[in-house]
C-alpha cells in the first residue's frame, strides 16, 4: 500500500528554508536540545559515530560535538548547509548498521511515513545503538486549530485543512515497537507560551517553518475577515485576564535501542517469584490513596 500524502514535502523544505533566511525562532529547539543533553547524561557511554536526522538547525549536532559524547557527528539536513548532507528524512542515504547514536529534534512531525522513517533509523543503527527523537505531538496548537475551524465555518461556510495533524503520545510507543526498536520509551513535555495576539503567534510559526504545508491544503490564502475573526475567537475562548493568549506546544520524546542479545528482556507472563501487593506492602485489592497536587 502506498503511503498517504499528508504533507507536501517540497513545501515543507521551502518553508524551513524561508524561516532560516528570515531568522529561525528557536525557543522550542533550544529547550529540546537542553532536554536531549540531560537525557544523554544518563547513558554511561560515548558514541563513535552519531547521526542527526533533520533537526531544523545544527544546534543538536553542535551540542553533541561540544559534549564529547559523540566522537564524530554526521548531520542530514533537508536544506543545504555547510558541513551537512542534503537529504530527506523519509529516505536516509546511509548503509545499514553504521551509527552508534541517532537523534532527531522537531523534524519528524512533518514526514508522511513516520513508521517507515523509524524503520530506516533503526536499520542505520548498529546493534545496541540508541535513537532519541522529539517531535511535535497531538495537543500542539490546539487553541489555534479550534479558533481557525470556527472562524472559517462562520465566515466562509465551511472548513479546510489549515493546521497539521500531530502524532499522539499513545501511538508513538507502538510505532517504535513496529519499527523493531527494543526497550521503547515515550513521554511528553507540554510547553505553553503566551503571546500578545494570534498574529504574533502566526508570525513565530512562519519563522519556525511551521505554517501550512498540508498536501490537501486550500491553495488560496485565508481571507482577511477569517483571520480577524480567528484572532477574536482565540482571545474570547482562550485569552488570559491580562489580554494575552496562550499557545500549547507538546514535545513528544521517543527513544529505543537497536536490538542486541545483551539487552534486558521482559519476563515471561506468570514467571514472577513474588506478588506485587507484597512488594508494595498493601493488601491485594486495597484502594490506593490519591496524591494531592499543590
């Protein structure tokens, strides 16, 4: 079966190139790079050869080089840059079992075949090689999505695809397993950013290369009336008391290892030597006390 064309990959690359020319807005990427460094700090090894898969700027590759955790870093970029290899995240130009580490920050949310891309990354890793990635998740831009949908329905009598669909955290773990990764782990970091207006948010999205690149997008710009109504609805439904508006960005983290015989294996069901209730010191079937959050 052919992969559905959700994104216009050529347009994705052009939008990123435009953002880089205009001055890439990097606050999300800076946060992701810092998180990557913290996650790698718990892995007690260095990596001979690392691969950066499509991170929008060289920030992740530079952090790996500075840290000394990777002896050599190869960077695949979807736009031409000095020292990088020009290529597409959906078609990795590397032979199998070559890298000890692969990372990708804020790039894979724009591929059409995420399972296929993860399979290629796993095949590019040596046995017991590590992959750590971050992509935008399902709750990203939920406020903008709702506001645009309502505004377009009111002003134009219908709706069209305007904001990209993002992968759900609950699905990512299954995709890692399907791709053949061992010991898969997923979690998310929800970031809420406040803006003066919806227009300020849209400007940042343009300078992150995240404006509409859907394959089935409407080929005409939003009408001015629709844009104005979007801003009004956004402020009415989601605005804070001081007049500013919040924007949600969910960064979904995923990691897994290329299989190796030395890795920990899950126990066979029913093979446990002790009951969980005994280990926790509670009576079996007893209710647990909820934890109050401050």
